[in-house]
C-alpha cells in the first residue's frame, strides 16, 4: 500500500515539475517485451522515463539503476525496489559478476527493461558512445523489440550538484524500433542505435 501511494505521489510530482509528456512517434505503447534505450544526462532520467510510460507498461517495465547511487540510503533503496522495481547494476570493478547478469535474468523472466547504453551520465549535447551491453543483450534476446527514446530537458530539472528540482517542461519521445541486422558488427550496430536516439531530438 505504501509503495502504491508513493508511486501516485511521484507521478503527480513529476507531472507538476516536468509535464512528463510521452510522445509516441515511431511505435504505439504496447504490452510486448521491449528494451527501451535512451540518452542519459541525469539521475532523474530513470524517474522521467518511468513516469512517461502508461500504467499498463510501467507494471511490466523495469528501469536499470546504478547500485552505488541508488542504494546509498535506505530510502533510495526502498523507492527503487518497491516503487520502480528497478534492476541494480554494479558499476564497480571489484566484483566478478557479469554486470549484465541481472538484466539477462529480467529478460529471461519476460520483463521489459529501460537501458541507458552510455553507461554513465553525459554532460554534452550529444550522447556518449554506446557501450556493448545493448548489443550483447540483443544477440541473446533477438525477439525483444528495441525502442529508442530521447529524454529532453530533464538535466535542467535537477542540475548536477543541486538538491531542489526546478520546474521545466520535459518530454520523452519514443521512436521506431530497430533490430540487429544479419551480419552486423557490434560497433556498427551501437553507432546506428545511438543515431536512432539522437534523431528523436528533432521531432
């Protein structure tokens, strides 16, 4: 019950602060297994794209969360597990675990996921080069639909170093699905996926 109330509160807060506009230009919101992959400029990206999804998709879609940041306090850990049902990714170099293992487990169970292929937040206008995770997941789960997304303005809602959010109109634009072409090499695919995300800026 508490998680449900917090979910409603956060949805209301995000919509007041950002408008949380979802723009479906390349595909409709559909309850099929998907990997949504987006640009990454703020810790608020996770919340923004989660809030942009319709209710029926939020229940089956799990965002990726950096374990070192989102488990810093009991409240952050509770909200990412109880409200967002997030998948923690360990970014440290001190573990032997494959960082993709939790994502593979989620996809194996039929969940959709929200992925930020840059791996870390960028601060330039264009996304950083995509890391190999998206390609590796695609080769293992070729039937999962790959949907690019562009998150606009969210970095201005919570600038780096600030603790008080600033009301700014934001949007998430979802584009046409892409797929790994036969014989396509990793870097070519990742560059094409990055361009698919960047193309949504102009819509």
